[in-house]
C-alpha cells in the first residue's frame, strides 16, 4: 500500500543550499482514490442493507399484528 520514494530536500545553512535525499513513505494517489471509491461503495451497500432490514422488519410487524388480531377475533 505504501511505497518508499526519494524526495529532494533543500535546507539552508548560512546561505549554503545543501541538497539531501530523504526516504519518505508516500501513498500512491491511485490507491488512495481506489480506496475512497471502495469506501463509498461500502457505505452505499450498508445503507441499502439497512433499508432492506428495516423494510422487512416493518412487514413482519404488520403481519404479526394482523395474525394476533385475527386470533383474538376468532376467539370471541
């Protein structure tokens, strides 16, 4: 996921510019964008899954109430 990349680093000491190479861990931009897209897809999937469960929970509650009331009516 992370790659090692050389960066040129300039530092000024007493008006002298020294160039140093520093190894810096840098994430690849392509992988960043892919991960953000993956996160969006996961959030959308979770949202749809929650809507699905809420919808079927409501249907089950309605059916349970109907069955319960029909049994009460039959008993009288």
